[in-house]
């Protein structure tokens, strides 16, 4: 039907975008669940393998595989004038899920053992900042390394992004402490993150954004970012209240104690 009504759009329905990458990565992490719980360091090791394999996979795909399946593995250069069908393939983007799973399991283990997860996170932040500096491509260390060993490109990029996330994580840990003014807003956004992500797409990439894309100066961009963040926080709070009310209403509804058919049969049996 899509191919008939909108020619050329059928393949775009099979495009591997960020949500497909998240879903596929979660499937892989869940399949590795027991092994990751026993060896949290395995997540980091597998992330390195994924990053290193990416460069080779990009020279191989699509190969003999159907394009929708190959799109989950890696990205390849699309012919001029045709859309890219693999925006966020599992290689290398699955690496971030593996790093996060390993670190999350380690944090949970520290908490159960009575250690301070916050202190552990702060130590990781120092390491992450160092990794981000070393892996920043414009800086001399990473630039020289990539000039000599270009096959390390994806590993360098994964390391840089993971390091930046650790630094931002420390900021989130600090803002989540009791008494911080933004604490409740961050918790609200976190609890409704998928809903907020879905709604904000229209403002970031959809019809709302098209008239102003690449046309705002820094001041207007900062103002728009602040207003959008405030609007998404209020929307997330409203969504959470609605969801809580719907759950409470469902829990108050008493289930039927007898199947309707049985009640009707009994009523018919009692009638003359």
C-alpha cells in the first residue's frame, strides 16, 4: 500500500533509526544479562570489540544480506540522491549500551555492598574526563594516533563520547542531590523520558523546526532551548499525573468474580 500511494517511501519505513538501535541493543544486553551480572567488565570489553569491528563491517555491508537486515549491522555509503537507510546501526552504537550496562551493574553491586555509588561515579568521572581529552580528535594525541592508525577511528569516537557521558553523569548526580532547585524537574524528565523524547522530535526535527532551522543566532537558540526544556518538563509532569490517575482507576475497578457465560447459564437454569 505504501509503495503504491507514496512511491519510494517503503524502504524508509525500514530505516534503522535511533529507536531501532536502542531496541536492538537492549535485546543484545538482555541476552547477555547473566554473563554481564557476573562479569560487569565484560560490557566494556564487548564495547571495544564492537567499536573495532565497525570499520570492517562498513566495508562489507550490505553484501549478500537484505538491505533492512544489513542496516542493523553497519552504515554504508548510499548512492548520490538516495536516502541513507542505516542512521544508527548496532555497530558502533551498541557499544554505548554495553558500557552503560556494565557500569550500571557495577554501581548496583557497590550499593548492595554498602559502598557509596556517588563516590564511585565521581572516580569514573575523572577517568571519563581523561579518556575524553585523549580521544578528542582535534587534539594532538588523538589526531596523531588516527593519522598513524586510521582503523582506530570508531574506537576513538566511542571512547570520546563515553567519556563525555561520564562527565555529564557526574553533573546529573550533583543536580539530583537533596536541596538542589532543579532536582524535581530532572526526576520528572527522567521518569517520562521516552514520552518527552517522542513529543520533542516534532520541535527538534519536524514541521515546527523546519521554518527556523539554521536561522537562529545563539541568543534565540538559548532562549528556545530554555523554553522547550520548561515545556517538556511541564508536559512530563502532566503525563505522569495522568498515568498515575489511570493506574489508580484501573486498580479500583473490581474484577469479575465469575465468567459472564457462567452467570448467564445459571440465570437460564433458574428460570422456569
